[in-house]
């Protein structure tokens, strides 16, 4: 039913979204924890930076990434001096772009989840002999579980639907940087509406089912996980 | 295992500076109006206030010395917050085990069963916190704090968030603790009645300073403290069950100044009891009344008087070594010529058995 090239694009998109979500959860958790706990007076500057990809046109982000990651850009130069090639027009470049682009979608739900736990459970754990690290893993993480689910799904789905940034820094190289949303665009450009429909409807269904699962799970958890 | 504390905490709009020692066992009530620093002091003792300075020694361990502060998770303490604050993601058993699992390896392994039995939680162990009533949650929180065999137990108004029915449900458990524990217990409260029932010692806080400290029965009867001038001022008397009178269904309770006759209770002979006499239920006569229905009449000496309001005077009497407060009108005090040293008789209209 799907052409070879479409399946390749689908596979690439899934790979990109999974890898991006994984990296964002690893980087985003400590960042969100810090944002939720810090009393630093300039914290809001960092919060604004994290939220920037929400309002920035993807082409603007993509353009600056292209400049930075290309052979003449600072990151490109650095990569070359380390013996690597420039990141523009590579899968690795797409991962870097996606991580930045989807950052707020992961960090903000995590930050909200950590903030809603409040200080009290952490203090209780401290009086019961738990070290700061222990408290984080045994109390904060389990209580923030709904936040993690939301963060992972939003990060994954948002990366899956990425278009502008990918187009700017990845181009449209089948099998290497052509992701599913660009494949749809190509089909439409070529007036192949049937193929476009196939992929588009598939994505629509997938996104809906994913969100359904998240809201369903969060509803089930909220009964047990609310702090009383 | 005594406690030695000299602590200060400075915040923008509030400062705390106290110095006290506590005996190795017994309940000490931290009492005072809201905003006087009761909770801040408790948090400072637990190490939850990083800005605190001073000196704190619990048993043989130094918890605070100047800027050095042992982090809370290294202090052997149990802390019960105003709200139950159970871990929502763990069931009752895992909540209670949380502290147990984190004890240092060499520490004595206290049993979960003891804490569970002390608070009657056997049937609730597999429940999640949201399946418990407020009173049950608070009992779990107390058991969780006790399970680690702490060197000191801190209770921050554990009954404040509960309605009267739930309070009545927990108070007996707290009274049990009071007798079962061989550690210092600090109990924050602004309820005089709770203090009268539970505490042995009292730290009276006012605006972050210690106004007075000492045994509850002594502080309640001191005319220079606000406790003796509240509308329901009372005297607390430590006594002992001397026996029962089956004919009239009465009990005899001995104290240092005599013997009370009281409606019969079912405590065995020799049991220690705590009695409460409201200052408004005591009256003074110059000669012993013969034809009266009042059973409890004692010879006493007026020790001091203090003006209560424009019409009333609080009289502090001594029944042997036992002080007793009595509220009379200023006119009566003048008519009876009550002055310190005067010998009188007191009639106690009613006595309540607290414990």
C-alpha cells in the first residue's frame, strides 16, 4: 500500500521522534527540576528561553540552526576541528534541531508536575532519612508520573509532526533526512493525493489514539496520585 | 537522652531566639498564639530551616553548632506535620516502611509491628492513602514517624486539620504514646485542652521568645502568665487512685494536698491520674461549711491575688504544696479580706479526670 520511499520516511520519523524524546527526557528532567525548585531571581530568563520554540516560526529556528551547524557556522567549525563533518543535511543535525524545537513540550509539563508536588513530601522524606538524591527518585519521580507521560507523548508527537525546521536544516534526502511530513508535502506537490491521504490519515489516527491513551491513563492515575 | 537547645532563626518579618533543655522522656507542649513561632521552632529542631543558627544537642548527638547543621535526613527524628502528608503513591505499609528502609545499617531494627499495633493500623496496611479518612491518615503519619525509633518525636498540631469526631478518635492514641515512649516528644498546640491532657512540660512562646518553661501543672497555676487569666483558666493536679467506694459509686483520688471524691472510675488502685479543676468551679469560705452538698473541701492558704478584670480577681491558693486557682469577684475578695497568708477553706464544685 505504501511506497518504499514512504515507508523509509515513516521509519526515519519514528526513529527521530524516539531518539529526540529520549534525549529530551534525560536533559529536560534535571532542567525542569531546577526550574521548579530554584529561587534564583533571574530564573524567568531561562524560562523564557525554554518557551521560545513555542512562538518562534520553525523556519526562523531552522535558519539559525542551518547557519550554526553548516560548515562555516560555529558548531560546524567545532565539529570539523574534532574530525567530524558538518551536521547540516544529516540525521544527527535533525536530532539537534528536534531537541531544541520540542524542548518546551517536554520541560513545561515536567516543571508543572514537579511544582505541583510541592515542598512538603520532600520534607517528609527528609525527616524519614532520605538523602536529596534518594528523595528525588523515591518521591518526586513517582509523584510526577503523569507529568512524565504527558511530556513524553507531547515531545514524541510534536517531533513527529515537525516540518519547517527539518526542511531548513535537513533538506529532503530520501532515506537520510526525508521525514514523513515532508513526504506528504512531496506527494501533494506531485498531485498524488491518494498517497498523501494514506499517510496523512494514518498520522491523524495515530496522534488521536496516542492522546486518547494519555488522557485515559492520567485520569486513572489522578485518583491515586493526587496529594492529600 | 536529654535535649539541649539554644537556637535562633532570623527572617524578614520574624525572629526566633530560644534557649531550653528538655528531659529525656515525656511530652513537652509548645504553646502560644498563632504566629508566635511554634512551627518555626519545630522545623528548626528538625533541620528544615537552613538559616537557623545556634546549638542543639539531642542525647549524645550534636545536631547544630553555629553554622554547622546536620541535614534533616541524618537526624534521628520523627516529624508529624499538620496535614497527614502521606506519600500518595505508596500504600500504608510502604509509607510506614519508608523510613525503616533508610535506617543506617548498624541501627537497631525497630519493628514495624510495634508502630502498627500502637496506632491500631493492622487492618489498613494494604490501603492507599486516598482510601483512608483524615483521622486514619494522621494515625498512619504518626506510626510512620515512630517506626524508625527516633531519638525525638516532633508533632506539629497533629489534630488541627481534623474535626471534633476525628480528634476524639486520635487523642486516646496520643495518650497511649505519652505513656509508651521513652523519648522526648515535642507537641505543638494552641489548644489548652490538648496541652492539659497530653503534656508534662510546657514551653510558652510569645513572638519568637520563650516566655516561660516548666512542668504543665506549675505553669498553668502561675498568676504572672496569661494562662491563669483566660476565661476557662484551670489547675492541673497530679494524683493517684486510692480506692473506690462501691456503696455510693465514688472513687477516692489522693493528691499532695488531700483526697478528692469523684464519680467512680474503673482505674485500678494506685494508677496515676491527672485532674482538672476549673478556676470558676472553686469557691472560698472562711470557716469549714458543714451543711453543704459539696464533697471536696480542703483547708488552704491564700498565696497571691491578681486582678483578672475590673470585677474579678484570680486567687492562687496553696493546698499543702499543691497550688489551686480560684476566681472570685473583687467584692468577695474584699468582704472576705483575702490577703496573702490568710487561712481559708476551698470548696471544689467539680473535678474532671483527664487521664
